[in-house]
C-alpha cells in the first residue's frame, strides 16, 4: 500500500514519502494499465498516477540527505516542482524552513519558457 503521510494545515498540505512510494506507484500503474485494451500512452499513465496519489503535483519539494537526489519521489509529478536540498533533517530550525519558503515565494515559474 501507499506509505505517504499527509499533514494538512489550512490550505497547505505536506506530503511525506518514503523511497518505496515512487517505485510502487509505477509498479501498480504497470499492472493496471497492462490489462487495458486501448494502447497505453503517456496521458493514460499520467491520469492513473494522479488518481493513485490523489493530490496535485507538488509546487515545492524539500529533500534531506547526503547528496541532492530525487530518488524515491514520485518523478511523474515533479516536472514543475521547485526543489531544495538540505543535508539532514536533524536540527532544522524554523528560520531554515522560513528561508526556503521565502526563496520559493520569489521564484519565477516559467513552465519551460
């Protein structure tokens, strides 16, 4: 099953993922779509994954770890996501989180333009 956890604060939703979430979503999509009669295309995969995650594409990703990586994240949903990488989640302070939100609020999303 899905291992993500969702924390809702007003209009803000924070989703927490484990490395298995991305892999299992692709496996479930492949199993489901291989039984379809219609030819499989990118739109079918996108729609299935959106339904399986039941949340919109993330606008902001904060990843913790020794090296910047999106391993374990739902890659299909990250194409327009602003990403920030921190070495560890230990000792993160409010000011650190606020600084990321401040940078994000000033970023220009050009959607490939």
